[in-house]
C-alpha cells in the first residue's frame, strides 16, 4: 500500500475513532516542486514534520506514515526527538492498526477498536 493510500485510510479511521472534542490535520510536507517547497518553508513548514497531527483529550500526537519498506529520514528522526522533548508523542506507523496502537499508547480513549 502506498503512503497516500495509507493516509486516506488513516484519515477515515481518525474521523470515526476519536472521541470528541478532537482535531487532526495533515501537514503538506511533499511540495510539488522547488518553488512550492521554498514557499512552504517560508510559511513555516519544517523538514521532518510528521504527516499528521492529532489533538485530543489534552494529548498531542504526531504520526509519521510509512509504506511497508519506507524509511524514516534523519530530518524526521530529529523532528520526532524535538517534538518528544516538547511533550508531543510521536509514532511511525505503517498501518491503521499501528495508528490505533500509537493512539492508545499515547493515552487516548477511543470509541472502539479495529475489528472489535
């Protein structure tokens, strides 16, 4: 499964699994070209930012999505470390099941479990 397909599945999952109030959004960290990349950087995008940010129950979670063979970059490792120091839970996930586990590991209560 591609990262884009995984992200679509995760977005659908978050919409049904999170207890309200909750918010989540994608970070547009794959610019179309160099000009778009420079513009996003000038507007505040930082290398290594997680693909998704989730805010619920006074917990903030950054989720980096990866395809089965995808690798975490040095910039992503550094950003995750910084976010963790700032009190943001981060996780690298390769499936919706791993996202669910990451949310629970961060302490979120969910509406239900996958397959439950």
